[in-house]
C-alpha cells in the first residue's frame, strides 16, 4: 500500500508541475498585455491573438516586441515605437500611426490598409507580404530609405 501511495504522489506532483509549466507562457502573455494597458511600455514583450482595435495607445513602446495575430484596427497609435519588433499577421487597418517608428522591424503579412502613415519611418524594415494599399503616406520614410509623399496635400 505504501508503494502505491508513493507512486500516486509522484504522479500528482508530476502532473502539477507539467500543468504549471504549460501555464507559464499564458501567464507571461497576460502580464505583457497588462503592461500595454497600464504603463504604455511593452518593450521586448510577446503577444499573440490580442485585439487592441479602437484602442488609445498613443506613444506606446513596442521596441523589440514579438506580436502575432494581433489587431490594432482603428487604434490611435501616433508616435508609437515598433522598432526592431517582429510582427506577423498583424492588422493596423484604419489605424492612426502618424509619426510611428518601425525602424529595423520585421513585418510579415501585416496590413496597413486605410492607416494614416504620415511621418512614419520604416527605415531598414523587412516588409514581407505587407499591404500598404489605401494607406495615407505623406513624409513616410520607406524601408529603402526613400520618402513616400504620394498622399501629401
């Protein structure tokens, strides 16, 4: 009987440890999301499957962040920093990104459709499968270091 209880205790301890370990990424992501809301600072944070649509996130710092499957549609993100960030399957449709920085960032399958990119900087960024059609571009510094003034009035 003692052996059985000991094995049961070990199994329970193992299952508890496995369950806790599987929750660590979710806990970290939840903590990162609260950093976005509370401090406006999400440097080096990792977020996936988040919805910040219509959010007021002006000036937020996402330097070095990893963002996947995240929506910023119609959000206010002027003067925000996405430098050296890794963005995959992210949507900024109709967002205000006036003066935002994407310097040295990797953008894969990102949509800027209808976004205001006036004064935004993409210097040294990698834009793979990224949509800029319909975005407002005035004094926008592109990845190849050219200025896009196609929508200046």
